C-alpha cells in the first residue's frame, strides 16, 4: 500500500510529460524498447528500419517478438515467415511460431512445433495449448514440468497464475504469483497477474499500483490503462481516475472507449449537454457499446428528452437486466414519465 502514492505520482508525471528520449539508430532503439517491454515503441522504431531495408533480419526478429508480446499471432507468423526467407531464423524460431499459432487458436500446430523441446518456455506453451483444448489436468501437469525445466521461468509462472485465477483457485494463484514476483518482479506479465490477484482479493488499491507500474513500463498499454481506470474507481481515487482518462484521451484521441470515458467525466460534473454532444458525434462508433449508449440515454433524460431516452435505453436494459446501472437508469426514466 505504501508504494501507491509514489507510483501514482511517477505515472501521472509520465502521462503528462510523455517526452521522447534521445537514442541511437532506429534498430538500436527498437531493441532497447523491446528489452524495456515497450512493445508499441519497439514496433514503431523497427518499422523505420524496415521501410529502408525490408529484409533486415535483426529488424524482423524484433518485430516478430513485439507482435507476439502484443498478442498479434497472425501477423507474427507472417513476420516469422519473412524472417525465415531472409535467412535469419533465430534458435527459438519454433517456440516463437508455436506461440503465434496458439494466439490464432491452433493448438495442434503449436504442439507439433514443440515436439522434443523440454525448456520451461516449451512447457508453458504446452500448458497453454492444453488449456486452449480444455485439457485442464494436462495444463496443470505441464506447468509443474515447466517449474523443474531449464530456462527462464517468469512467463511460465505468470501464465500458471493466470490459469489458476481464471478457475477461481486463489490459493494456487497466490503461490504462482509469489514465485513469479521472486523470479521476474518487473515483467509486465507478473505485474498483470499480481493486479488480477489483488482484484480477486478485493484489494483495488494494490491492483491499481500494479497497473500503474505497467503503464510506467509501457505508456501505451491499453488493457493496463483501462484496468487502472476501473481499479482507481473501486479504490475511491476519483482524482487518479480523471488523470488516467485524460491521459487515455490524449494518447488515443480516436479510441471510442476514451470518447466514452471522457463523457463519463462530463457526466460526473453534471455537464449533460457536453455528454450528449460528445456521444452523438461518435454515435456510429459507439453503436454496440452498451455503457456508452446508456450514458447517452441518461444525458437525454437529464436534458428533458424522456421518451427519446426511453427508446434508446429500452433494448439495452432488456439485454442487461441484472446490470446495476441499467436498473438505476430504468428507474429514473420511469420516475420522470
């Protein structure tokens, strides 16, 4: 808990300043960004090199790893193919390709590539393949084998923690998170599962501190930013929520999620006309965003357009009958009728 204040301060300073740092060549900056886990920056830097030298094997290697880290399995497979044709396949090419196939949902192809491999990373990928196929006991066995295998184990332990969290096994998750923190405390994967564990234990301030540490490492990490916004609200840190939303809007001005988030801030301030105008301008982009549509209906309600609010809210309320916000808005519409 004591770390939350300095982490918040550092993160918000980062958010407000966001100044690029000087560096060397584009490929050197890409490698540095990859090592620092800032995968978006790594991809941006490496594309500068590839625009001039499309078959540069070092650049293609960094690009493939960055794409995998961002969960872009299909494009990573294409990049790995380019890398192979350029004659630069790395020693762990099969492991990289296996993970890429898993990200596309092809557990069979991943397993074929892992044949005969015994490293901790190979067992992590086998565990993920088993999970993808619903073979949960096989996944547990693979995680256990990975713990005693050779090689770096941070990603294995974080994946194991995520596996247990997804199945509600908090005790097993706690053990895996502790081991991951001992092994790789600064890895984004470790911080993310630590945040999820804190959420499962109803410790939103601790979850927030972990999400903010991820944002310090990777300023454009969208899942961490959205999770931090939610955690800061649950922790009652509304001032932090406002700063994080402002940062998201600044760095992702065309992202419809942050259009909605900005509208929420305007609603907190009672600026219902501004809420209507903002959401109306992005009505097409937000057509399937139920919370945004409910907020739009609430804005219309507060501006006296009761029947229009009812018409917009009704189908969403029907879909989300157990949602507290939907129930609240329905009651307010009925009271205004």
